[in-house]
C-alpha cells in the first residue's frame, strides 16, 4: 500500500513541478528576448520532458538502469500512439509541411539511432546491450544540432515577421516569481522522481514485473501525462499545432537529451527492454509520418488516430500476456 502511495504522490508532484518549471523557465526565456516559437520548441518541450529526465536520472543513479531506458522508450511509444491517436480522435490534426520535413524527420532519426544501439547484438557488435557513455555523448551532440537548428529557424522567423519578436510588449511574469517557480519546479522533480522510482520498484517486485516492463508501461504513462493533458486541451481549443509540436519536441528531447545525459553520467543497460519494444517505438514514428503525409495530406484523420490507439492497446496486451 505504501508503494502505491509513493507511486501516486511521485507522479502528481512530478506533473505539478514540470508545469512550474515550464512556466518559470518560459518567462525567463521571454525576458531574454526569445520568440514564442523558440520557447515552444525548447523550453516547453524540455518542461514536458523533465518527468522523463527526473525518472531516468534517479533510476540510473539508484541502479535501476533498465527502468530509465524503458521509461524513454515507453514514453515515446505512448506520446505517438496514445497522445496523437487520442488527439486525432477528438479533432483531426493538421501537420505543417515544415514540421513534416524537419522536426518529424528528427523524431525518426532519433528513434532509428536508439533502435541501432539497442539492436547492436543483431548487428554483430560484441558486448552487452547498453547505451554507453560514447553513445550518450553522440546523442547529446545530435541534441546540440537540434537546438542550433531551432534557434536559427526562430531567428529567421523573427527577421521575416518583426511582430514575432515583440515579446517585451506583453505582460510578463516578474523575475523573482519566474526564478522561484523554476527552483521549486526543479526541487519538486528531484523529490517526485525519487519517490516515484521507489514506489514503482516496490510495485514491480510485488507483481512480479521486471523494472524494464514497469518503465515501459506504468512509468512511461505516468511521465507522459503532462504531454497528454496539454495536447488534448490544445486540440479541444482547435490549436493542433501545439499538440503536434508538444509530442514531436518531447520525443526528440527524450532520446537525444534525456538518454544522452543519463548515459553520459552512467552507462544504461537495456535489460528487459526487448528488440520488439524498440521496433514498436520505431513503428510508431513511421506511422506518425506515414499517416500525416502519405495518406492524409498533412492531416491525421480520426480513422488514423483509431489505428494508432489500437496499436498501443495491442502492444500493452502483448506486454501483459508476456508476464
């Protein structure tokens, strides 16, 4: 019972802390003159990925590396199949052509990179299956390239549209409030991450589940709640761009930054994260791309959303049957 309490308490604290951190960091970023586009693709995407970062770092440092890897793989699967699927069911999603070519292309590249690392044994590479420190550094380099591209795009957009850079004319949060929210958010993520891992590990042992499976299912769904809530709310309000950008940015952050940083600190064995789990993650990215461009002409319709959600149901059913 105590493990379940810490599980719920941890995920609740993580969700609130991620919102506080995002609000505070976004306010600080705007005071530095960053445009809304830049804030959305960097600060907000980072904010919704901080639960995954918190869980992965704490899991790795506490010796539960398979949960860290499973958390990222499971979260990316959940983000595409459930969040995009549910949002499309609520309202068809319009995907901008620029997002299709650039950001969504990076989602596929990041998934392919992790798939190659996780299937190294099938590629004839000797040694255990793990995200090594070298892999982590390479992922962080890809993340730096992504940031450089994002800021360059934002700069060009601001040059084409001077009104986009006039963020200083808006009512802004006070500096001290922004700093306080950022600090409290970071502290909440650390505490929430510690309690969540403790609760999830206890639940896993009591149910006979592996840490990797807990990371792929319970932890992944819990840490993806901020993305789910934000995306569904945006879809209801008719702003599908935020819904898509939220998922795309979070998936890129999860692999390039979260796994990259965590593996640089401590190598991450895949453990119970199987080749099939990685293949499902890759399939989700390809379906996202295929449904929005090849079939829907940059629109993900309700029937495609139903297919995405159905694939996730089948994946979870397989996980349960394999216990």
